[in-house]
C-alpha cells in the first residue's frame, strides 16, 4: 500500500522497478524466486532469471518512482 514506508523499513541501496500488483502477486513472486531467497529476509540473489524479470517490469521506465506516482494519480482519479 505504501512503498515509501515499506522501503524505509527495509535496508536497500537501489530501487530497480515497481511491479503493479497486490499481496497475492508478491506471494507468487516469492514462490517463483524462493530458491534464491536469502533466508529470513526480503532479498533474493541476483540470478539471470531475477534480473530478466526486473528488466521486463522496468522496461521503458527511467525512474520507478515516476511510475508509482502515475499509478497513484490514476487510482485517485478513478475514485472520483
């Protein structure tokens, strides 16, 4: 719901991409990349498969926060 708040709680260096989705999508991604997850963390090893996925969701987006801002704006507009 609030990526800035969540990322503030998780040590990180770079935000590579946003993927639009909900908790069920997050669970699917955790299952998809489970073999490369560092135990007890939110982090995964940078495998070719993971980097290919990041490249796919980041395609054409220079700044992930700009994309997030657009999604937020669209959601507010749809609410009326």
